[in-house]
C-alpha cells in the first residue's frame, strides 16, 4: 500500500487484535488517511522490522506482550535514533508504576488500559502538534545553516576578488577607467553582502519568534509573561546606557528565558514550573531551579545565540555570590542576566498576586537589594513601573467549562491544551458558541482557568 507523502505514519504494536481494530477505527474516523496512515504489528519483533521500513512518526505499543515487551521496544527505538514519538500503554499493575518506568525508558506519553477514546485522541493530537513544531524548528535550522554556508562562500569569493584587484593594479598601472570599473564591482559585492547579512538577521528574528511562540504554547498559565519581561528589560537596558547590540541580546534573552522549562519532559516541567513560582518567595533562593542551564544548552549551539545563552545561564546568580550555577557576584554577573532576573521576578509576583500594587512588589524586592538583585537595576525598574501605573482590573470570577452560560463575557482568552486559541477575551457567549466549545472540549480539553467578567 502506498504511503501518503504528507500523512504522519502511526504504528500500533499489540498482540490484542481486537484493540488494534478499535484503535485504527478511532484514528481513521478522527483524522482520515490524508492526515494519519495507520500500520499494525502483533509483536515487538515485527514492530521493529516495520519501523526500519516505514520510519513511523508515532508508535503506540503495549507494555505486556510475548517476547519483546514495550519497554524494550522503546529502548530499541531510542538506540536506532528514530525521530518517533513513543506512547506506551498497559493495564493497571498494583505492583509496578508503569507510567514512571515508561518515562525513565524514554517514552513520550503513557496510556492506561482500557483505552479511552478522548485520552487517545488527545495524546495523538498533542504528539502530532509537537512533531509539526519540531519540523518547523528543524526546517528553520536548515535554512539558517544554508544561509551561513552561502555567506562563507561569499567571503571566499570576496577574498579572491580582492586578490584579482591587486593583480590588476600592478598590471594596469595608471588605467583610471579600469580601476573605476573594478571599484564598481567591489561596491556591488558589498551590497550583496549587506543584503545577505540583512537576510541572516531576518532568519534570526524568525527563529527567535518561533521559539517564543513555542514557549507561549507550553506556558498556558503564564501567557504574556515573556513579552512583558522583554518590554521592561528593554527600558532598563536603554536607561543604563547599553549599546543597541547589547539591548537586542537582552530583549532576546527576556523572550526566551523560560525555554528550558518548555524543553523538559512533562513531569520535570511541572516540577520546574513550581520551583520557578516558589523562587519568588523570600525563603527560597533563586538557585533552586535548573531550567536556565537547559535553556543555555539548547541555545548555545545556534549561531548568533551564544551571548543570549550566556545571559540565560546566569539568571539565578545573586549579587552577593550565593546563587548558581557559578557563584558569580556583583558586576561579574552579566548585566543582561541582572536585568532579566529583576524584571522576571517582578512580573511573576504581579501574576501570582494581582491585588498587589507595583510599589508593594518593589518594596519587597528592595529588601533583597544587594543580596539577590542589583541596586542600580532596581532603581530603573522602579522608574519603569511608575511610568506604567497600576492598571485597575475589571472584577472577574473563575468557572469551569461546564459552568459557562449564555450572556457571559470572557475576561481572558480560552486555549485548548494543545495550544489552540478557541475564543478571544471580550467575546459574549451565545448558545451556538457554547455548544461548539463543549464539543471541542471532549477532543482537546480546555487548558487553564476560565475567567469571565462579573455581572454589574
């Protein structure tokens, strides 16, 4: 059977043929062959042979099978370095936590038997969305590498041209006309270099924007945090006299400073997000989270992101030297790290305690001036907060998706767990919209807390 070039390949491995048929019917009815091509194998050994042939994008594998079990299949997938997302499943086992072992083995998700249609579709939807995002990042990287290769080739050509110019000068002597023509050629080449540099900068911006979007999709409870931190950091950097190049790096670091949390596996991501929230408490040091090191590791391999990665690495250094990872102190901590640290701390407190004024939050931060925060940075941050003023929030109330009613006005956007923006803030709900939201919730559940305006 021919495989659709654009369809994702789904391989189901299970010795239960009845469950195989049910899984195939659910997936075909929900996605169709133009989106998902389903293959089946009855044993782990047969599944490995099919993997080498079709290179599946998603693998659903039962843990308990005769011969090779699901854990060994997952290990072999990782050894073969296939770019496949692995979903393990098993019946409840009171003696062993299969979900934890699946995560340790390298599985991307775990489902318990008997399978539920909604859970299966949600996991497959999520894995496919992540695969699309990874494909986009991979394609951007290829384009960036190609641009860098062209730039290197162009430099070699320019060097050759300069050598030719020197030979022409010695050979032609005082021929002004020929020299003028050669200078015009050089000017054209320089213009081409400028165009390529501009294109490279545009690709850099595109990559940064894509990473920022990925962060937003995975930080449903903190939407807008990175952009708010970036605006504050730009203001502080400008007031402190940093160069345009430094300000650009500070802005990029602010937008991407939580990339490390997004890159962690789901279970570790939740722990890291909790630690990052606790970091705002005066009893918890900024050194308790590890995501800056993960963010640095991801970014430093990208050409042009090296200085941004360094800023992110030192976000949790304290000016008194008590922070991590390197125990830097004072001015030895990069100025960009000191700026983003203070701006991020302020916004986290503002999100967790919306009733507090900016002055109250700054007063709390000033208690840590000279120990955690840079005094000069706090001074400029205070000016920025004062210039923004405290926005009076409209009274809202929280409710579940099933408590929504006609006539309610949304006080925040509604997102699904896969990152789809379903409804915009300010929309007044009607019966048709409510029916659509409830139907969509059964397939891709609503993410986060739903806020609506309180009736006057």
